[in-house]
C-alpha cells in the first residue's frame, strides 16, 4: 500500500512529497527544501519511519521544486529522474528566476540525473510510476502516475 507525507517548503510554499511502499522503499517527489531546517524535516521523516530512499523524482525543474535535490542525492546516493527538456529549465529559466527574485541558485545535481520520457516506468520498491509528458508549465513537465494506487503527482500541472 502506498503512503505519502507532504511537507510545504521554501518561500513559494512548494509541496515536497515522500512516497513509500509497504516495505519502506521510498522516493522524494519535488524536494524543494531550500533551508537546512527544511531539509531536516525531510530527513527526519525518513529516519522516523525507517524508510529506504531509492529515488528522487522531479515533475519539473523550477527552482522551488529542486532546491533540496543535490543535498538529498548526495546524502542517500539515489538517482534523480527528470525529463530531458528540463535541462533548459535548469540552464536558462532558473538563473533568470533566481536573479529576478533575488534567490540563491539550486546546487547542481546533473551528475546523478536519469532522463525519462513519456511511458517510462520508475520503480520505487513495489510501486511503479508511469511518466506522462505534460509540457506547458515548463518544457519537460511530467506527471507521475501510480496506476494501481490511483495516485498522480502533477507538480504545477493543472
């Protein structure tokens, strides 16, 4: 059975999620934790439930959805999954947004990134998340659908 914990983070009040299966295998979805305190909330949740992180899944790569990605990837040694078109967001859009809002740039996580496309499946223990391409809010926006559990992570896609 799928379980989810939501934690609202950063100045945009982005909803970071932790999703896990009955065996404790888990993934972070859009970990936008900008501060050490916000990161601590995510890692405390992992520790308190004795979860085993296996992935970070990004619905898109805007700053508010990726701030904690590099730190969590480094801490847990897990891959990051995002759509190839989100390279543009990381390289072009985010620097513009950071400058416009006077915010720090997210730390680089490109080394551990696995690129996904429509129809790909990301396994998290017994859970299978199907990648659905939903460009619009960003070039490579995706939704992550766990069909058996009838759960969809949509990021900022409406």
